[in-house]
């Protein structure tokens, strides 16, 4: 399960990197919502570019949650392997837990934003075979891919996993 958790974390990091430019909905403590792209996160402040409001700086203490466009309407995809229902439930549970950890931790969000600029991450994100395996949740193909394995051992990825309590 620990290995699966590591893969799931890295898959979410890949999705985060691939979707970094996508608009997010920031739900604030006062109930208001801001839709925009995360430009940066530094010193506890999100810089958000909104087409409606321009560039905003929002302290993380004001942010209750950050949602992607499809997070409310889509559930986690099921693994493509012929695993039993318990495996699918374990996977879904692990995925939900990790998503929650990423969304609720400004430190992890900042680390993910920095990881997007890592040459090794860029190489993996630009590899069509890896991204197709990520979309299919094909852990077997990913475990055989040397670029993906190298990324699993990347110090920045390990730091993020450690920050999330998954070392």
C-alpha cells in the first residue's frame, strides 16, 4: 500500500503540474469565491490571476479550499487493472486523502508550484507515453518507465511526500 501511495502522490503531482495553468476556484472564509490561475505562492500569500478581477494577493489564512473545475463533478477514475472492488476502494480512498492533503496545505502547494519548473518534471510531463499511462492509471507501465522511476526518486518529490507524511 505504501508503494501505491507513492505512485498516487506522484500521479497527483503530475496532474497538478499539467493542470497548473487551469483556473481554480478559491473558496474564502467569508463565503466568497474567486476563480483564477495560481501565479505563485510565497510567504503564505497566493497570487491569483483572475480574468474578472485582475491579479489578486490572498493570504492563505483566508482560503478555505481550492477546487479545480472538475473536482466537484468528477470522482476518481477506477484503476484499469482487474483489481477487486477492495483495491478500487483503497485506491479511491488514498487518492481522496492525498488530494485533500495537497489542497489544504499551503506548504505542499508551494512545493508543487516550484516542482513545475524542475527539468526532470518537465521532461516527464512532455513524454506522451508517460502521460497516457498516468491518464489510464497504468501503474505497471509507470513502474517500468525509467523517467518516471527517476522522478519518483527526485529529491523535490521526496520532500513533498515527506511533507505529506508519506516518506
